């Protein structure tokens, strides 16, 4: 019953998604067409304005980001989990972020030297990191610091009793902090809802944190958030350590997490 319910919710979400996204997409296409026309006219008059081409590029980049978010949202549940070095994945994503985030945002890492392998899907972890980073970026329009930390952690019986489906044991903690504008209580309570967004129309899909939440649950992990308006936000993501002995290679069958359908 629960999985049927989740399926129905997902179908409803996809319906809303199609409507909202089609609208956003149309706006992006309108911009691409408009600025391309300007560039073509400019070309005929012997002078293309580079600013028009930059607008085309910016719009195309927004379309690409929108598609990434939709794909990450719809692929939340079909993941193969394998033993994975979180620090390594984080290193790769941080390199990417250093190129793509505005220069006023400093991206920093504090990596645990001895973090064990986690049982995870590297694509999903990348999507999770990108979604958290995008929100941190949007919360720091004047710049600031985005800090990724990893450390070994234990979750005990008492903690897990309060969180359905969470097993006591060894985890790796990923901490993502920003010095942005933070969230008020109302935003905090709705943040993980699909389509909830405080951003202006066309800027936010409201899918990012819902995807992050789904990915963490699919990994049998845990996420918590601490935020102070005007000061910043800290996300803590706990991912279960891979069972001892599995070192990733050598023909081990991956653990399969099945979707709700
Ligand atoms: P979107 O980014 O498209 O608005 P998300 O689901 O990713 O959708 O986020 C939902 C909302 O949560 C955002 O609109 C924002 O208000 C809030 N939020 C998420 N992360 C942060 C953050 N690091 N700092 C401030 N607000 C945040």
C-alpha cells in the first residue's frame, strides 16, 4: 500500500512537473530564439553583438540545468549501490564547482583522512552535491563560503529509534555549510516538498531538495538541516558505511534498491 501511495504521489508530482517545466522551458526557448534572431540580424549588418550570443548561451545553460534536475528527480529510486570513496567523488564535484560557481564564492573542503567506503551510487551522490551547492550559491548572491566536510560517524540505537528505517552503526557524515541568507522556520519545514520554492518564477523548480531527500532515503541514510536566517545553513548527510571487506572491484554483485513502482 505504501509503495502504491508513493507511486500515486510520484505520478501526481510528474503531472505538476510537466506543466510547470513546459512553461519554464518555453520561456527559455523564447529567449534563445529572440537573441539568436538578434544575432542573425547583427550578422547580416556585419556586426554581431557578443552580448546577444552570451544571452543565448546563458539560456541554453539554464535549460541544461533544468533537464539535469528533472532527470535527477525522476531517477531517485533506480540506483545501484556500490562501495564508494565519498572523498574521491567529492573531490571531483568540487573541481567542477570551482569552475562553475561565481568567483565570489569560495569552495572549501575538509576531508576525513580515514573515512571508510560508503554504500552509494556515485551519480546520485553527484546530483545530491550539485543540488546542495546550487541552493548554497543562490543563498549567497553577494558571495561567501561553501564548505564540504567528511568524517566518520556512529549512529546509536537511541538516535535511530527516532528515525524510521535507520539502522544503528557506522556512517560517513557529509557536512555541507554555507554562509548564505539561511531559512526561516516555515521554509525549513517545507524545504523537502516537491515543487516548494522561494525563488522567483523560472529560477527554481522546487525539485532540488526533494531529490536530495529521496536520494538519502534510497541510500538508507539520514539528512538533517540547521539554518539561521542571515547567517547560513548546515546540511548533515549520513551515508551507511559499506559492509567490511567489500572493496568495490572483484565481481561483487551490487546491492539493488528497487523503485516504488
Ligand atoms: P529550488 O532550489 O528550485 O527553489 P529546492 O527544492 O532545491 O528548490 O529548494 C527549496 C527551497 O529551500 C529553496 O527555494 C530555498 O528557499 C530553500 N533552501 C534550500 N537550500 C537552502 C540554502 N542552502 N540556503 C537557503 N535556503 C535554502
